[in-house]
C-alpha cells in the first residue's frame, strides 16, 4: 500500500502518510503494473515456486493478498515473506527473520528488490509486493490487480475445492462495489486520519459513515456483498473492518461509533473473521504497533494502546440464518502452515485466555 500527502516531505511507504495543514489527504496510486499471467504477456509467466509474496501483517492492502493466497491454497506455488510491523521512512524491513534477512530473497530491506529492477526507484516501497526469486527483482506492487490475478491467472495451482472469488458473471458488480469501497471506506478511513483541516476531516467522516450505513443496509438481508458466496469484494471490505476498532476509531478519528456498535457490520465482520483464511491472518499486535508507532505526526509519543478487548471477535454472529455458502461448491482451506501462524498472543484467542 502506498500513501502520499501533499507536503514538502513526501512519504512513499505503506501507511506513513503525513498530515498537511489545510489540505485533504490524497493517495499515491501509481504502482508497478507488471502482471504475472498465463500467457506471460508482460514477460512474467505463472510458474510455481518462482515468486515470493512479501507482506506485512499490519497492512490492510497486503492482508488482502495473504487472505486470497490462503483461500485459494497457493501456499506451495507462492512463498510468503513477512516484514516486521514498523519501518523507516523508505522501506519495509525483514525484522522478524534471523539476522533481519529474508531467508529466500537474501535481502534485509524490501527496497533492495525494487532497486534490483529499477535502480534509484523513487516511488513507494510498498507491500504487498511479488518478487521474482530467480532475479531478486520486484515484479508488481499493484495490490488491486494482484489479487484478481491470483484468482484468474493462477487457477492451475489452486487447491482442490478452492472458491471462485471473482466469478465471471458477477465481475461487473464486484468491480463496482470494490470501487465504492476503495473511495469511501478503505481509503476513507485514511482521509479522516490524515485530513489537514477541520472541513476536510468532516467531509471524509460524513462520507465514510454514510457509506458504512448504506453497506449495513445492503448486508442486513444478505450474507455477503455480492451473490451468496464470499468474493473479492468481501475480502476488500473485511481488512478495513478488522482494523476499525483497534486503529481507525481512535487513531484516525473515525469515532461516530465503533464497529461493535454497528450490529449488522459487526456480525458480518465476525462471520468472516471466523471463516478459515480470514481471521487466522490477522495479527493485532502488528496492526497496532504499526499505526501507533509509525504515524508519529498523529501519535508523537508512540504509545500503543492496550485495548480494545478482542474477545468479541469469537462470539456467535448468527449470519448463518441468512443462508449463503461461504465457499460455494468448494471447501474451506486447511489450517495455516506452521511457519505462517500468527502468534496466539496476538489474536482474540490469546486475549481471551489472558
């Protein structure tokens, strides 16, 4: 994810935008649009074992890619590199790995993969990123197209029972609602948090909650956003909702109500959280440490809140009464790989046991 505010110091990392007095937050959406496809039209063919998906568990945009990879069962085809939850002003770093070096790519900083392909690359060193292991070069950081390509271009490597997250007959509707989600919700919380004036903040705040209210009405009578199964649209909505109470409500001043005070959306989010492939990718320690430590203009003390209480994520949601089939004709993914498990103490289960 790349963010940019209109200031004399431009920040190109994943969520490290800066408030600019009197101005409205804008997002840098210029990504590396190279695609990995079955026909290798951009020079990068679909090939199991060739690419590494680099994420941070803190980042909602990277979280999308990790969820889709899990749901489709692409673990054997695309390896996973996980950066630490904080970073400097230029690059994510592999703080979680021995000696701070990614064991597959052999680099300490994600920017090394960007510079390997584009020396002196000046745009965002962002996650998620797909890196060509054979050359050590970044292929793409275009997170929106990336997950669609995992669904459509990597079918030969999907697990048996993988769901169709982007069914052809629903693509127009999925694209339409995804565009609305991005403008008003996914990016909307950032427009609140990094508003540079009271009027810019109030516009963003109103737009965000008007859209959440409309989505609540939509979901009151149907289990998922589009059709009767989980699709790409649900993945895109979930990663914002999963961070709402922990970060956006307080840190970004999205405080009309918490998610847990919006009954329909809270039940919808819990339904997805408790679905294999969703909640098991969420690391609340990383989420909170990232936002509260990196955004020093919003939180100069870098104090990370102890709350909120996470145990509610595991309570019954009752959404089964609306019908729907989470995976359509498919099946749930298996448990996460041991090396990819979120530490239990960073999860609602760990909170409940504490």
